C-alpha cells in the first residue's frame, strides 16, 4: 500500500548541522568542509541507488558557466561560505517516500521530476539521492533526499535567498503567499506527481497529502517512533521509549478531540439561545466599529477635555451594562446617540453647578507664574551662547 510521507526541514548551524555533512552522508561521498576543516567520509555506503545534481533549466547548459555547481563538494562549500550568521540555513531538505509499487526505474523518474520542478521553481541547485531500504528495516522503504540550496545559484556563485527561506517581508513585497501556504503547495504537488506515476504504471494504489480529518477518516494518527525503538520491537523486545511516546500521543489526541467537541457544543448552544435583540446589539456595535472615529485627537482646550471625559465615562458605563448581561442579568436597551448626548449635557451642567469650572485661586496663579519664571531663567542660563568656549 502506497503511503504519503514528506518532510521539509532546514539544515541550520544552530542545530550543529552543515550542508557539507548532509550532502556527504546522503550521496555517500567524501567531502571536506573548507570553512571548518572537518572531513565527512561516507564513501562506504552501499545503499545509494541514484544521485544527481539538478540546476535550473535556464542555466543547465554547457556554456552557462555553472561547472562549479555540478561538483558536489564545491557546491556545498560555496553554500556554506555564503552564510555568515551562527544560525544560518545553508540548505533545505525535502525527504519523500517513493511508492514501493513502482519499479526502480519509475521511482528514479518520479524523484527526478520532482527535483527538476523544485530547481526551476526557486532557481536553486537540488542534490538528489535515492536510498534503498535498510536490511533490518521495512523493505518497502524506498525514499529520496532532495538537498536544495537556500539561495539562488548564478554563474558568479550564490544569489539572494529564495523559496520558503525568504523572510516574510520579502515574500509579501513580491506578492508571494506565506511560507505555510508554500509548504501545502509542495505537499499537494508531490502527491499529484506520485499518483500520476502510479496511474501510468496501471497501479490502483494512491496517496493523499491531506490530514485524516480532511479525508473523512476517524482514526488516530500514528506517532513517530525513534529508529532504535522500532528495531527493538521488531526483535520482540519491549521498548519503554516507544510505550511512553504512544501513551503521550494518545493523551494528546484525546485532549484535542475533547477540546474540539466542547468547542462545537458551546457554539451550537450559543447559536440556539441567540435572540433577535442580541442580533440588533451586535449590529449596532459592528456599525459603530465601522464608522470613522471623529474624536480620536485629544482636545487642547480644558473645556473640551472635560466634555470628552464625560462622553468616555458614559460609554464605559454602557459597556459595563452589556457585560452584566452576560452574567444572567437583563440587558437594557442600547442608548441612542441622542440619549448619550443628552446625558453628557446633563452631566456637564451638573459639574458646572458644583463649581467644577471655578477658576484657580490667586495663590495657585502666583505659584505657576513663579515656576515659569524659574524655568525660563534656568533655560537661559543652560543654553550655550556664541561666546561660550567648547574647546575643552
């Protein structure tokens, strides 16, 4: 049975990985990292079925000056030297499971097609390596590693960052969708290519990149287990690590399902108990939010400031009354703008009647005038003049 598996992950320095080490391991070759001096020798690997470097179609010709990129060691050393930060991403890997139902030649053709599309889509170099299943593992586990540069390749060397490794701002300026959407597009495209290969081979099996929920399948997803735990269980041994991972996975899945059901129940209850009055209130609130705010600027005049404070206080009281309604109390009818204006005028007149507008005392005026005089004299004394000496 063909299965869908695709993992997209970066090769980052912050995790202790390098593009040269990744390329040497996947291609089964010997590569020295010119930046660090480390030697990675995996030339004894015998499970590499196919390896090949793909360049963008517009540069994949003898006179394009791209010979440096066709050499695996030169390519990935150049990619490493192009990055300066300690958390740089020098490469990005696309690992896919090849359908075991296909022949060896058909699997190579499928992997080459996907590699070519990635190279042309992002103008990058793609280092393809197809691996055979491990002797002690599942003999259907044919898979491919596509190690791609995070920058465009040019005859002069590495260019700007591209693809999913571009910053969000750069993608937005170019009118590109977010990186998350790009990941979905790549997953869907791989499933489409694999299904086309299965169809051309007259094989009924198909793969689906969608989630179990989107497929309408009511079953738990299987957790990812470490390779050592898988080998131990295949030998008939008990793996405590695998048991703990499965238990945590079941708990997490049960909590997520319970949360989803509780959310759906709450939404249905609110929809069933909703009243026309609530619709009217929500419509009024939405209309007020859509209306332009005419009084956002802070008034400079003291009278205008106090009037603004009264209006804000009345709006705050209205919001408190709406909040009480959510606790089971009866909600009053929403106030119209005329009623709010009338209440504001009444509150303003009440403040005037209580002497809120009384002028400041004579002593207060004298203190303010003295403070201004002191500030002006200090400012005049601290301000440098034309005759001051700045040489010292």
